[in-house]
C-alpha cells in the first residue's frame, strides 16, 4: 500500500499569471475583459475564490484554454489540498469486499464493530486466520445456483459459519462401512414431512454433523459439505427453498459428496488451472445430482412411471406412485419438474413445507435462533 503524500497541484492562478504574461496583460486588464471587479480576479488568482463552471467558460474565452482545462486545474488543486489518501477508508473498503460485514454483525457472527481494529480482529477470529490479507480458503463442496463459479463473499462466510458451529457438536464416530445403513435409516423418513425432524438425529448417530444456517442476503446456496478432519463430515443446509423435494434432494446430494469424500477443488488465479477446476467441480456436482435422484427414487422406476403415465400426470397417479415408492408425493413432483415433464407451477400444493419441522430439531442459526459465538469455542 502506497502511503506517500501526493505532490501539491499548482494554484490555477499560476496558469492565469502565465497566460497574462503571454498576452502582456495585467490583472486589471483581465478584470476589464471579464467584466469583473479587480478584487474578484485577484481572489481567483490567489486561490481564495474557486473557479466555477461560469468562470471557467469566461477564462476559456479570454485566455484561449478550454473550460475543461480550468475546471480540471481547480479540481486537481482542491484534491491535492485534501491531503494524502485516507488509508483507513481504503482498508475498510477491502474488508467489506471480502466479507458481508454489516450482515455478519447483525446476525451476531462477529462482535459489534466500533473501530477498524475491532473489525479486523473480529474477521480474523471468524475466518480463523492471523491476517485478513491471507487467502480465506475453505475446503467445501456446495450445492448452489451458480454452479462452476467461485464462492461469493456471502457464500464463503455462510460456509465458514456452518463449519464454526459444527466444531462445537459432539457426535458418534463416522465410519464408511455404516454409510449405507445411514441412507436406509434416512430413506424410511422420506414419506411424511413431519418425519424430517428425525433427520438430524439419524445423521449424527452415524457420525455426520448436521447444521442449518439461514442464508445471508443474495447467498444462493442450498447446502454444503465440509470436513473438520478426515473422519468428521459436516452437512450444512440453508433451507432456502422451504419444500420437501428441495430438502431431500439437497440432503442426498450432500450425502453423495460424503460417500466419495469429495473436497472442493482449489480455487486458483492461474488460467492454466481455472478450466480444470470448473470441469472437476461440475463433474462432481453432476454425479452428486444423479446419485441423489437414485437415492430417492430408483431411476428405472421413475422412467417406467413416465412412460406409462406421461404426459397426463394426474394428482392421483402421482400419489399412487409415491405410495408405492414409500416417498412423499412432493418429491415425485420435484423430479418431474426437474425432468421438465411438468411445469414448475404444476402441483405446487403437493410441495409440502418442512422448515418449521426441521429447524426445532436441528442445530440452527437463523429464523430467530441465535448461537452465541462464545459457546462455539
């Protein structure tokens, strides 16, 4: 950061003096040409009166330089008089760029900010770094709207919050050989919305931490998987879409990432690696989508249903198929919408809400639930 003071720009009056000398005029001559009192011209030359747009136009006609020249000369002089750049403003601007500071403060994720030093210290503590000049990197695989894009500051802060809360939780040991058992236990809950309150307990009994964090503004993220260590997976969900189909699809999507022990590819500013990062990330997300669908409804069953019933999907036919699959009809509606077999406005009444069921049963930050940072050590 350059802390040098800028050189002072010359008074516009110095340019006026040079022009008067070139024309062999006195200040009194200029006053007569402009139709201004001599005292006014003297104040302009000595910098006691600023050059206005009207004066700039008059000087341009009298002395031959453009009006823009005289206005720019005045602006340069005034800026130079303002002193050196305010480093604290520049630094605060950087901190506001890397994190949604005010919203984090409102949500209680960082303490109340009363100085630049407090802001820096709170962000360092939240992100677990010694300096905010460090790369704020988190190994996470997210299900979000802008697939293939790097995390936004809001999305990154949300992921850090999930990880921060998860560290305080105590759960059973995670074991790969129990993953399928976990899936089977979860799948038994997918037929009725009220059963979703059991999901956190099932996950944590199998060693998977489960955290719900209300999304920040403009934070288009549905879920994330982070690892506290090689054997401590965490699923974070935003419940941004309060629908039974979104809940189960996002949950199974994240479980696929855990199954394969996916980690987020390293974000890189090197062009040679950028395309590889996007390809790898998109490949993982496609695989997670496909496996999530199959965990909910075996694809051969869904395709058979589509061949037999489509395109005339009645509410009764969807319900019958859902009952046979032992899953909530809203999940079938979501799958049909995803495949564009029906429009996104069709059968909306079947997309039951689950947020009010899940939130009381899960470790939740948001919707009136506040987690004191002092309890997250």
